[in-house]
């Protein structure tokens, strides 16, 4: 607790489950069941709040002045010391964090300059609350534990949500620029695709025309081939016919030649016989 809280003072109460702070009015202040005008830092006091139900208040909520412009944080960074752990601590480790009256489970999102943490190690660690955002300030001391594991630390950056939002906005702007570039390039790409399709159509048409020309030239070649084949067949037919016509005449000539040869042989034999 820091500062002074007076009766009939307007303040903010929060954060709620969504990280919002509700404007409230302090109707009265009690210290040790005695109504007083104000409560100073270091005193234990009770406050009567106007138009606020008891069910809306949870442990860990704070009363802050309107001028402070409070913000709730889902994630924060802290310089921690591991007092004891039986093995090692990795990312996604979920201890219970205690800071003043706040107590909630949180997850280790990132360990800077290290992969694991062991007993006696010092490191800068980024935590993220699992259930509700909390009100934190730089320099607050925290204690975290899980089973027999124990550790302490000091908050160095109470609002790491700004870094997350900046990274998210940068990624969003990057995606927006890429989509814009894609949209800008869209008509050009469409024109290119249309040109490509037209080129392919023209090429197919040219191929078809070439095929038709080949078909037109092929019948002449076939006709010439058929004429040559018919000419050869007729030539062979004539030669075979001539051979057939000449066949008996040649046989007669060969028979006559044989008879003449036999006569000459007989004459020679008669001349050789003795008288």
C-alpha cells in the first residue's frame, strides 16, 4: 500500500477478468473497526465502496487513484534466482507466483540467454498469467514455487503486453503489405495467364494446321506410291507373260539342237569304223 485513501474519494478498482478498472467511490474508511477520515500506507484498513457487489471483488484487486491511469498486464519479465529445484526448469513450466496479495499460476514463456535453469542459477525470465491479468509495477518482488521448487525475483518490465502487441502489429502490417502486393500483382498475373493461354491456343491451332497440310500432301505421295506399285506389277506381269509365250518355242529350238547334235555324233562314229 502506498499513498493516502480518504473517505468520499473517487478511485479505480481492478483489474477484472478482462483487465478493466471500474470507477468507484469510497464511502467510508475503517481502521480496527473504528471509522476514520483517511488511511495511510502501513495501516490495515477497510473500505466501504458504493454500488459494488461483494462477488465482483476477488483477491489481488487494487484501489488506485484516477490520475495514475492503471493498466493490467498478462505477461511480465523478472530477474529471478532459483533457490532449489531437483532437476531443471524449462519453458512452459508453471509455478504459482505470489506478489503482495496477488497469487496466481503463471507459465514461463521464455528464458533469456539460457535453455534451462537449475538450482542457484540467475536469469531473466518472461512469465504469463494463466487465468486473469494482474496489476504490477516495476520493482515489485515476487516469490514463485511449485512443489519443493522455490525461487524469488524482481519485476523488471511489468507490461510485456506492449511488446506482444508491437510484434503482432508488425506481423499484421507485414501480412497486410504482402496481401496488398498480391492484390496489386493480381491483374498483371491475370494478364500474363491470359497471354499464356492465348499463346498455347495459337500454338495448338498452328499444330493442327500443320497436320492438315501434311494430310493434304500425303495423298499425292500415296497416289504416286500406288502408281509405281501398279507399274512394277504390270512390268512383272508382262515379263512373266513373255516368258510363258517364249517357252514352247525355246523348247522346240532346244529339241532341234539336240537332234542335230545326235546326227553329227552318228556321222562321226560311222567315219571312225573300219571299212
